[in-house]
C-alpha cells in the first residue's frame, strides 16, 4: 500500500493539464510509470474514488484540489456526492 | 531597535475573494468590514513590515517535501492560484530582516526550510490582498508552517516559532515597526464528507482562549480533538498560536479582541478576525 504514491500521482496533476489529459486518454499507460503503485490503488485513481482515497488517509486537501482541476468549479456537487456515496 | 507593534488573526479562506457570493451578504459585509479595520489599524500603528504566517494546502509543496516551518527571504509574487480573483503581482519583501530571522532561528535550533524566491498561495495572499495591497509602506515576510498538510507541526513548536520571531525582530538593529498575522479559519472541513459544516461551539471556545490569552488550553488541544470538533482545516489555528507566541513579551502575556465572528457554511468556515494585544513587562 502506498498512500504517498497516490498523493504523488494526484499532486503531479495540479497545474498540469497535459498530465491530466494523458491520464484521461490512457490511464493504464499513464499510471504504469509509478513503480510503487499497486493494482488496487491504480483502480482507485482510475475511478477517482475520492471516498476510498480519503478512507486510506490521502489528504482531502489534495483530492479536492485535483477534482476541481479535472472537473472545474462546477464539479463540486459531484465531488460531494462521490465523497458521501 | 525594531519592535513588534501589533498582531492579528484572520482567515485566509480562498472563497472570500473567489466566491464572495457564496456567503450570506450581511455576514460577508461584516467580515469585509473587519478586514478594513485591520487595514486601518496597520496604518495607525505605522507598521512598515508584516510577517504573514500561513500554511500550504498541497498547493506549494508536494509529497516530495513537506517542510515543518519555512521562511521566504527573497523575491515574492502572488497569488499562485489564478481562480482567486486576485491580480497576480509583485509583493514587496524585506530580505534583510527575513535573513536575520532565518539566522536567529539557526542559532537557536530552528532549522528553517528557506524559500529564496516564492510565489505565494492563498494562505498568505488573501490577507495581503485584503489588508496590505495599496499600502506603499509595508513590506512582507512570509512564514509557512505545516498546519494544513500532515505531518502537522506541534502546537508547542508553533508557539516557540512565534517567540523566536519576536526575539529575532527585537534583536534587529533597524527601527522597523512589525506586525504579525496568524492566518487561517477556525472550524472547517476541507474536502471531506463534512465539508460545509461549521462548529460554532468549537469556534467560540478557540476565540475565548485567544481573547483571554489562555495559551495553555490552546496548546492542550491535540490533533485528535481538533480533527473531531474543528475539522482538518482547524489544525491551522497553529498559525494563530504562532502569532500569539510572537505577541507574547518575555515577562508578559497576550490577549485578544474579536473584531468579528461569523459562521459561514457557504464559505465552508468559521470565520474569526481578532486583534492581539501584548501586555505586561517586556
């Protein structure tokens, strides 16, 4: 388990729309470059399962920031739905 | 000799500038009036330097480096975030005094992380924008404590950093008149399922401790208690505690006067602004 690598993946999306685009177009290929990421963690990231991330101890400052990076400010209701699902 | 002439605690909630419309208009007006009070007080106190204590929110520093305490000694600009509705620009700095605080820390066992240049985030830029921009006299020294991202700085250490800042300012041979800002919201849950909750009871408890200068009780609030009652965002009251340390004279005490308190779910935060006062000898 590598909560810290999940945080690294998320943090490297911040302010970097090119990385976000690469991830969205081929998430498996994108995440393959992170050596310490385990299979279930890659799934959590692919699904942007912020609730599970938070449950594992990933910073919710980071999940919130990256969600907005990916979805824009209008994505907040969806974020809260996902967090409370 | 340089001296600390004032101190304030205030939020740095990015929604205050980014989405003012999310708050009840009357509450928002009360908060903005208190920021205006601080702007006026900074002028009245004839301050020329403001040390702004903020914290990263995983905006500035990534998981590759989480500094417990950082001082910026060189050129400043900000804000980093484009969505704050704050125009990005240069922030006047005070490299000589900043380096003196850095070196005094090294002499006393405070191994600062150091930013030789820095683009400031909302945690320092919101207070700078609302209370200092347009004041031609004031230069800024930013300090960042790890009170948002884990591992979080210990409360006792935050207080000690504040005392160190006071010692450093008072040993500076210039005649600077320095103000200290401790920034951050009181109760707020950031990004978690409780986001939007505000715990007024917790907020009033914190404000009461600050008003009476009850440092012992502030330091006694451990992480678990704060997370349960104030949310992950409330850990940044360690920035306030640092400012309280800077406002505590060697043989005196600090007290506070609340300028405004507003619980604002739309801004996802218990919003408090306080003026600190040093009393006693020293």
